């Protein structure tokens, strides 16, 4: 087991990490190694300035079938100490995913069950292939339907009634039902998932680095803000902070000159490198 190939494949391209759960024969089920690799990746990428967006997807026929139940057949796997350790390792992924500054886009196809459902819900944007089937599978194996952050995330995304139905029954929903509930923003053919994600990613990369990060952070915090005034106060401070990077001043100058600020130039300005008027601008 120690020499087993990595279960997580990471490809970095032009500011984007394409993260693939790579256990296709097991429908990308979450075993200890994959959980450890995910934890190490998210802890590391949160400190990266080279990666601005993360895309999460699964190899083969499924996104992620949930916890690998075969590991529970091992000696002492069902002891209290072992269960507690495994529970904390898996559940710990969700707060880290929400906390890292990079937006996470999940491309969901096939099964997204239990812990796999939670990974999708913890993402910022979810696109579904037509084959996608999601459920909170925990109640079907003798556990509570509330697990791995789903009891927090699902009602905020789909509403209390739909969340109660899904958590109490463990029933599957297909891609179209997920779209109707607001759990995914688009449904496309499975083979078109990457193509559907690319323009969304390109739009995010056109934002300044700090602006993109702070948008995710404010959305995360504002959903639990005690009042409208508290959310607006957070927004006000964030806008002033982002404006202080110089990107706003450069955008105003470009607008006055009849030009548009490019994605590359906004990143350069945010990093402190102002270019001349003729560099990095796109003509209307």
C-alpha cells in the first residue's frame, strides 16, 4: 500500500489547477490515501499565488462514490478510536476547501455520493454532466444523514425542505433535479463538462487576484452574517482594500482612454507592476 501510485492527479495550466480524483476502478471512493492527498493538496494550495482557480473532477465513470467501505473491513477499523480518527480526517477537508482563497469548480458526472456529495457542495461552482446522480448516502449504511458538513451546506444551497428530504431519505437526485434546486448552475453532456467550465474560469481569471480571492471570502462569511448591515460593512472594507492595489485606478485610466483592462494586466497591477499605456490593454 505504501508504494501505491498517487490517487490524486494535479495538472497546472495557466493559473488553474485541474485536480482529478484518480481511482476510477473504485469510482474514486475516498480511502485513507486519497483523503490524505486531498488534505495535503488543499493545505498547500491555499498558500500558492500561482494557482488562482481549482477545478475538481473524477476519473472514469464517477465523480466520487463516497467513503471506501472496504477499509472498514480491516481489523479494528470499527473501533471507537479508529472511527473517530477517520471521521475527523474526512470532515476536515470541507472547512479547508471553503477557507482557501481560490474558487473551486466541481465538474460532477456519474455518482457523487456521501463524502463525494460533500466535496461537490463544498465547491464554489458546480457543473453537472447529464449522468450525475447525487445523494447523502450516510443514512443508507446505518449512519445519520448529517455528515461531513452536508447538514450545514445543503440547506443553504437548496433550502431547508429539500435538504430535509434528501438527508432523511438518502434518495438520489439526477442532474436536472440538482439544477432545479440550485445545487448546480449548469447541466451539459458529460463530455462537454470541461468545455463548459473553461469560459467560466476565463471570466474569473480576468478579475484581479485580490478581487477574486476576496469575493470568495466575503461570500463565505456573508452567508452567516447576522444582518444586512454586517454584510455591507464587510463589503465596504473589502472594496476599499481591493481599490488600494491600484487595479481600480488603472481600470479608470483605461476606460478614459477608450480601452479595456486585460486579465494579465490586472494581475500585474495588483502585484505592483504598472505597465505603460500601450502594454497589456485590449482594444474594444
